[in-house]
């Protein structure tokens, strides 16, 4: 990882470290998720897509599970890594 994907990885780590409860309210995390989405979007829409899905689904409910956050952000991290590798010259 390097550059923006590295920044995204650190931001995801910080965010997940702050999520200690099994469930959290949408209102407690929506701004942080939007910030992560914005950083992911800079790497490409495919990197940000899992966060968009989560943010869209969260409008229909008030709670988000930590397990769901971990799963989505693990996927975002993997997509960011793949995007970074694809953009490096061979």
C-alpha cells in the first residue's frame, strides 16, 4: 500500500479501533463512514462501492453491527489494495 490507499488503510484502522460495541447507532458513525467513503472514492468508485451500499442500507435502520462494519471495511481495504496494484507501472 502507498499513498491514498495507505491513508485509507490507516483511517479504517483508527475507525475500527474506536468501534468497541457490538452495535452502534447510525448517527454515531455516519460522518466517519462518509469520510472513509470520500477517501475510498479518490481511489475509484469500485473501492467506495461497499461503503455506498452500507450507507444506503443504513438509512432504513438505526443500528449497524460491528461485524458488518468490519466486513465492509475489510472489503474496501482489499479493493483499495487491488486498485493500487493495478495503477502501478509494470
